[in-house]
């Protein structure tokens, strides 16, 4: 998982991202407040303790993996989890499904 050490460092310095992005597809948005979980990384090896108390937005194209990471974030104590399932299209990506633990953004195409 890329970005975890940066997130841990932020948390240890008393800083938190207003929204933590978790990307399940390789090669997009690196940077502070962002985790990237490689599609080949086994879910049982993903350490999400640093998401405790945070609002988390997950994006990926594998609906089952998006749901599983969302549930793992909830179990790790995330304050809110917004999970976005995407599909690739001619103009980039389309939303297939959005789930929200606060049920504000829940939507299915």
C-alpha cells in the first residue's frame, strides 16, 4: 500500500486530511491524504488502522474489492466511508455505484 507512511506521519504530527482518498487502481492521484492499494495486494494484508476517525473516499473498478475495503475501513473506525465503483468508458470513468455509510451519496446506475 502506497501512502500509508505519509498518512501515519500526518497523524503523528496532529494533522488529518479533510478527506482521505483510497484508490484501488494503480497509477492515479499520488500525494498527501491519499492511499493507493494495488489490485494484487491481498486484502488480509492491508493495514487500515490509520483511517480511524477519518472520512474516507474509496474508488475502484472491482465492486467486490471496493465493498471489502469499505467494510475494512468501517471496522478500522473510519468516521464515514464513501465507496465509488467505476467503469472505464470512452471519456474516462463512469460511476456504477456509490455507497455512503451516512446514506447521503448512495446511488446505483
